[in-house]
């Protein structure tokens, strides 16, 4: 399979190779729509990579944090063994937005990537896994990269929550917002992608195009097409901005 970009649109070559990890192929293809060159498939153990000639590799990593982490780790390992390590990983896709701060069709750049439901329920409420003495629940992208991306996209910055179960009620949305007042959006992969990136020492960004409000599940209110179009437009602006950002200058 070859993914062809729209004529006249394009990203330029970043200073270091970039891996973009989406959940599903339709999101990957939305990103590919901003690329200047076709992408060729490269089969990896447990993952299928779409490699462009412009320094951007695209990966439909799978739905949910576990599969996203495994697929991203496979791509990062393969790149390192090939002597072509990535300098940045971008978790990208559509997601729910907390209203009214992240309206449908807008873009959000994460300044914190947080696992919202990794922990334990207790009689006194939810305890994150860190309070149980294990692991981490938040990864923070480089401030300089967040700033560059947000300015280029005209996006708001805030916490993007990673959930294993998509929010479907007003009560759940309110509970998440109470625990995470800075939350703007939720998705299902960002924390998994960030965990794999951290294990390889590679900085990570998360960008979400808002397709629906977080809250009661109402398929009629979803605007998936608009969100995918926003994702394509956003990546068309992102790469020229990233030309001025090199991870080696911000360590």
C-alpha cells in the first residue's frame, strides 16, 4: 500500500526523524494527507510502519494504551537497531474534548499526558497508581516543543487524559474534571505511546483533534470528519514549525 499526499500540501524534513503514532489507519491517513511524498510500508515485528521520504514515519499503533505502547516500542526499537533513532514521537488522533474549553473541531496539544484510570477504587475515592507506590501516571512533553506546536496550530494546551474506557456519562466527565482540573481532552493511546517513548529516552508530544464532547455518549453529536480534517490541516502547519525545534537543543 502507498499513501499519497494531497498535491500542493506538504511537510518539510524535520531535523531528526519523527514517528507519528495514531490509533487507527483513518487517523494515520489523515496525517499522511499533509505529507509531500508517498509512504511505503515497512513491516516490523508486531507493527506496520508507513515511511515517507521526508523524515516522518507513520504508525497505526492500535486502540488502547497497551497495544499503542507495544507497537510504538517495536517501531522505536527497530529504528534504534537500524541506526536511525527517532528524535521525537507524536501521539496523534481524534478524541473527546471537555466543554466548553475544547470545542468540537479544535486542536489540543498536551502539556501533560496522564493515565486517568490507572490505579485503585477505594471507599474514599480513586487512588492513582503512584499513591499505591508504583510507576507513574503523567508524562510531560518538552515545554519548548509544546509551545512551538501550540503556536503553530493555534491550539490550546492542557492535560490530555488517557482512558481505557471512553467516558459516556456526565457523572464520569465531572469526576475526571474534578480529579484533573487542567484536562482539555481524552483519548485512549497517549499514555501508552509516552511510556514507550520514555523507555527509549525519546521526547513525546500528544495532539488531539476534538471530534466529540466528553460526556453522555451521543453519536449524532460526533464530528469525526471535521476532526480528521483538522488533524490534516494541523500537521500541515506543524512540521515547518518543528524545523526550528531540535531535541538535542532542549535536553
